[in-house]
C-alpha cells in the first residue's frame, strides 16, 4: 500500500495519523500543498520500490519555508537517484510535522505456523538495534493483554513518567495495539504492517507518522482435517505385532526392535514370511496369521514399498495403532516416496488407524507399567521416571536416553513424533497431560505445522496441570530473517514467534537439553516456587559469593534480611560473629551436619520468610559422609512446602550416595551451582511472564 492508502487503513481503525497530508508530484505542487498543511512540514518519497524510505534518503523533516521545501524535494530526488537509481518515483507525500513525543512501534505479520502476530516496542530508526519488543500470537489481543504488552517492554518506565517527566497516554497505546490486532483479524489480505518510524506517543493521544502495509492475497486455509483425539489407552496395549522382525543380528532394525521388545510386559508377535522362531518366540508369516486376539499395535520395520500392504493387513485386523519406523518416503523421493506416503495416509483413514512416522520415527518407549521399548535404540531402556520426552529427532532421543542413564534421570514416556502426519505434538502432549506417571513434559521441536492448535492445547496443560519445557531448534534461521522487508519481518522471525507463543502458553523455553532436563527435574519434584525470595545455606564462602552472582544473573532475589526472631534462633548455634547478613547464610567451614540440621529447623519455623532454599555442600571432612546431610535435607524438604534445591557440588564418588538419597526423597540435585540458579530462575520467570501477560 502507498503511504496515503496505509494512512486511510489506520484511520479506519481509529489510529490517529497526521490529519493534514497530501500527495504531490513536483516541488511546485508541494509548495502549494504546504500552504494548506502549514509549516513545519515533512516531505517523503512515494515509490513502490522503496521500503525503507529513511535508509534511501527519502525523508526530510523540519521544513519551515517554501524555499526549504523546494530544497528538500531536490535533496530527496538526488538521494534516490544515488542510492536507489532503479526506483520509480511516483510522487511525494507532504504532511504536517508531528510534535516530538516518545517514539514507539506497533507492527504485525502473518506467521506461517501461528497466523497473525502483533508486535509492540520502542521505535524509531534504531528499532532493530534496541530490540525492545514484545509479541502476541493468535490475536485478537484483549484489553488486558494489550496493557500487559505495554508494561512489558524495557523502556516502559519512560511511558510511566521517568525522572519527573509526565506519564504518557498508555490507554491510547493499548487501544492502538488492540486495533492493529483487530485489523489483522478482519483483513486477511494484510500480510505485514509496520507503524515505524515511528508511532509518537504523547501525554494525550498518539500519532502514527508513518505506516507500511504489505498486501498479499490471503493463503487458502490449510486443509488440516485432524483425526479425532487419540483413544485414551492407545499406548497401553498388551499385544504388539512386529512386522519385519528379523533373526539377523546385529544391525538389522527388525532384530534390534525385537530384542528391545523382550522387556515388554505384554505379548509380542514377530511377523516375517520366513516363519520359525526368534528369541524363542514363534514368528508368524503374516499379520493375518497372528493369533485371533487382536494386536493393539503394529510396529513396522519392512522396506518402504511393503508398508502400504502391511497397513492394509493391519486395517483388516482392526489394529488401531501403527508405529512406522521405515524411511524412504517424501523425504528421500519427492515423487515415488510422496505417493507411498499418500497411500499410507489413505489406508490409515480408510481403516481408522492412527500412526507415527513415516519418516523420522524411532518408535516409542513407555517404561512405567509396560516396560515397553518399541524403538531401535541401544539396548538400555530408559529408567522409570516422571518426565515425558516428546522429540522430533530420533537421534536426540537415542543420545538423551544414553546420557540420562548415568544421571539417574528417568522417563514416563519417550515419543518420537516423526513427521507428524497423523499423530502430532498435540496428541502426545494430551496423552502426557492425562498420564498419571507424567509430572513434566519436555519437547524437542523443529517445526510445528498448526501453531495455533498447538498453542491452544499447550496452554490448557501448562498453568493448571503440568510444566511443559521446550527446546526449539532453528534459532540460526533468524539470520535469514534479517533481510525481511519490514521491521516486523526482521524482529518477529520464526524463532521469536515460537518464543512468544511458548511464553503465552506458559511453556518454558530451554536452550539446551541439559537445561531442559534440569528444569524438568526441579519442577517435577518441587513444583513451581511460591515466590522469588531465596535463602542459600552453605559452609563454603566461595560458593556463597558465586551464589549471589548467579542469583542476580538468573533473576532470583535473595530473601530480604532475615527477621530478628530467626536470627536470634540461629545465634544460639552459630559461631560468634557468623555472617548474620543474609544473603547467603554462610555457616563457616567447620559446620557439620548438625549445624545444617539446626538451620533447617529454624527455616522451617520461619518459612513465611522465604520461597526457595538452595542447600550448597562441598566434599569436606566436616560433612563426611555427605549422605547424612542428604538425609537432613530430605527431612527439611518434608517439613516445608517451599522449593528445596540440592547443590551437592562436585559430582565425585563421595557425593554419590548423598545424591541418591536426595533423588529418592524427590529433591533435585545440581552438581553445578549455576545450573541450580538457572533452573530456578526459569521457573520464577515463567510465573512472572504469565502474570505480565494477563
Ligand atoms: N512381512 C514381514 N516381513 C517382511 C515382509 C513382509 N511383507 N517383507 C519383508 N520382510 C522382512 C524381510 O525378510 C527382512 O527380514 P530378514 O532379515 O529375515 O530377511 C525384514 O522384513 C526387513 O526387510 P529387509 O528387506 O531386510 O530390509 P532392511 O532391514 O534392510 O530395511 C528398514 C528395512 C530398516 C525399515 C529400512 O527400509 C529403513 O527404512 N531404514 C531406515 C530406518 C530409519 O532410519 N528410520 C528413522 C528413525 S529416526 C532417526 O532419525 C534415528
């Protein structure tokens, strides 16, 4: 849209634009127009080929006289000639110069996964450099949400009245954000919108002095006819057929899967036309030959061309779930492979089969209840635990399960989502949300197709039910977004939109697998902290200093000074001259387990003074063996509903038994002090972000 058209659109949505403006085609016309518009005025290039007018030298401000206006038009022409020689000049916009105010920015775009996204932040020519923006996906943005967006930017104090300046018109700003949100809802042809540079905010009202609107024919609504929700017990079957079972060790996938299935508490039916026995189990020539009890699931490890037939056989037997490990579909062959994939989908629809993969499906593992490892992972199945891990990468599953074994990390379920044609993230999240064994959900995501559905479903799980932690791959793709035509295009790249959507849905974003599982461990055992006041209890001065640094870095507040009553109790058993200034509580190097225990008792009696306790211990003779301290920490945790975080640092031999006691007591332990603060900080921030968005 040209600028006058953009202004007209904003006008329709009650967003104030410079009331006096005109399109002219020469310096003479500009001077005539300025007689009505008045001085000071602004002259801008009008060209369909120039997106960033200022960058091209196409904007002149502070014009006070007809002579200056003529000179400005000449300067613009010269600049465009030099900087954008191929750009067509269709005219100039002359508009009254808005009085100075706070320069802000409102924008929006349609994201391929999440649909409309509304952005707001500090504006002006340095908008990308400042990068002080906030976003909401899936408008309409409510009044409260718009007000929350306004309050959440770094420069908000400037709006609220900074160092004696008057507070600005927040209500007008919230209204404008809501109007932009409505515009995106009502006008599907609007692909991107930038009100920058800038949207100027005053003590009373605002003015959009520039606007850029990109129009694109609306994309046809994707035909996402989703199958109905998964049957509740789909993953809890007691009879599994493996088609493509192989007696050929050691590398055949059909052999490895069968070997992993040996732990399954139910019945396994190997299927292979050769018949015979494998691992002492009868092998059936086809699915039709499997005993009359209907299998609950079929795992498929035959070559791609055989998969449609296996699916048909499964349909005839009424098998409701297929786990297709086979590759070689659309991902390797856009023609033949894609056709095979369509065939599989059509058969699944015909027979009402839900399936994972193909391609990229490693299978699934449900350790509790079923001892089920239906993957070709290395033989060691994951430990039983309370985290459901749902991953778009099979390789990350194999690596992570291996990594988790030495760390005593356990899983309630591990799902490889494959390419999500049929069963997708939402299905698995719903399953994990309902599963009694699952306390936390960790996602590894590369791409979500129907972002809105994902976002809405995840939001139902996170705040009231179970913490969801996500690692989103593809951050580096943001580099590619920088070349986007609009500010919104570059600021709201795909990764940032995911970040915003996750934040809105209450999903915590982790930047690596280790952080994700630390957080899962913390939230799975302790739940969300009730507040952000922390106490640190330690005998190690060095770690006390580090703890203070990490607390500040990760947004944890050390509790305000402890009350006189609590200090008086602690004076009774601390050495004279102990560091009475909390934070942290340094009990000095000679403190044994007994002094820790007395401190815990005092903190239990005064638990209204704190929300999170970090207990920091190092390998030292005074608390040898550390298992005694761990037992006291378990008692401490039992007697408080506040978050207790174990930091038995070092990870050496001497700590192992202590860490096990903590784990059995459901207390997370961090061998790296900073990891503990990072995890607790993420949990605290999630609560604060959710409040901010309301
Ligand atoms: N019914 C039952 N069994 C059959 C049938 C049938 N209709 N047809 C063939 N078979 C048997 C074969 O006889 C063979 O058994 P055998 O070893 O006794 O001869 C077995 O099924 C497998 O068939 P092969 O032709 O030997 O195929 P192979 O094992 O070499 O490959 C596989 C099959 C593994 C499915 C392969 O096609 C494939 O897709 N590999 C990639 C798998 C993958 O990487 N998946 C993604 C994982 S996610 C991640 O990123 C880690």
